[in-house]
C-alpha cells in the first residue's frame, strides 16, 4: 500500500501488471539538462507530466516542445503534459537545468493519437471550505474536454487549500464494476508537502465495521489503492499535494461509492458535487 520515497533510478515504481493495481503504471524520471530518457509500455497508455522543469517530448516521432513551466516545486506554476498512446515509443529530453517527470499509465488495448495539454487547457475546480476542513483544488490534466481522446486514464493534481485538512472525504471507494453505483478504478498517488518536512495520513477501510489501516505519508510517498474507502489528511500548518493516477477497468469515467454511514456529508461540503462530475 505505502511505498516510501526512494531513488528509483528512473525505473517504474508501479510496473505493468502490478499485483495490487494492475490497471496502473507509474514512474518518476529525474534528468539533468540535455539528458534523454526513452520508454515504451506495452498494453498501457501514458501521460508525461513534469513535476518541475521543462522537457521536449517525442511520441513516435511527433514532437512537443517546451512541456512544463514549473520551477522549484509543484506549487510553482501550472501543470502541462503529453498523452502517449498505448505501447508508443516516447523520448523525452531535459531542456532546463533539471527536471522531475511523472509518467502515469492505465491499461488500455486501443491506440489513439498523441497530444499535448498546455497550462491554459487545464480543467480546474475548487471546492470544500475552511469550516468543513475540506478545502481543496483539483487540476485535471486530462479533463472532460479530452474524454474522447483518452482511453481509460485519468490524471489529476490535487492540492489542499490552506494548511491542514481532509481530502477524499467523505470516505469513498471505486473497487467494483457495478454501474450505475460504482466503477472499478485502480488508483496510485504520489504526495508532496509544503514545507517539505510536512506529513499526513492515508486511511484505508476495507471492511465496514472493522478497523482499517493508517499509513504515515511524507514528501515523496507513493500510495497504491486496490480496494476500500480511502480518505487522507494533512497535518495542521502544512499544505499537501498529490499526483493522482486512475485507471478504469471498463470505462474512463469514475463513479465513486461513498461509504453509506458517512454519505450524508456530501451535502455539507460546498461544491463537492461539481467536483464529482469532473472525473469523466
């Protein structure tokens, strides 16, 4: 469930057909100026999203220049990204002094066309409130406008607004295909904190009426979620960010199932229904 931060040496943190989240793929690539990284992931469509720095991306020979505009951290500017079709050959070149690049993937057996998402194209939504301790901003890199151009992959950046507070609340899950109530979407997170010595907690309750699990998350932690209700929280005085990968089993649109005993809380959180509608 919790993968502590480590030097992955540009190798997949969540590889293809992972036993826990087989619908997801995740790598962090760190480069210095002019360094090149190439990859191909058979059976998975992918997104290339710089956490920091600027890169040039080539997908099967089609070039996308100046991807990424952030400096010191993920709070320093808006995200950008490139969609790479299933099993395509991807080449990235670092054009800044350094770059840290997220590579997110979802299992998908069709081949679509590559495209770039620029900062002006990001689909943003802010919801919750300080009073309810749920104030949050979401930046959808592949937002609803790209629903016909992407197969099963949803990629977003989630920020707590202010310091401290809950995210993924009310507790919800998406581990079973049973439309119209719920879809099966495997999920992978990578967390960052500001200041970077901040911390939080990822909770997972797999069975109603039984005590669940709690994971201490720090800057660089990766969480893989196979099943269960999974809210998380950041400590007072800290801001939290997490890069989110969702891979659907049968469709791209996410249908969350809120834990029945807490579902009424949806009515107490300003804007949450608009947020739910954006995961399409």
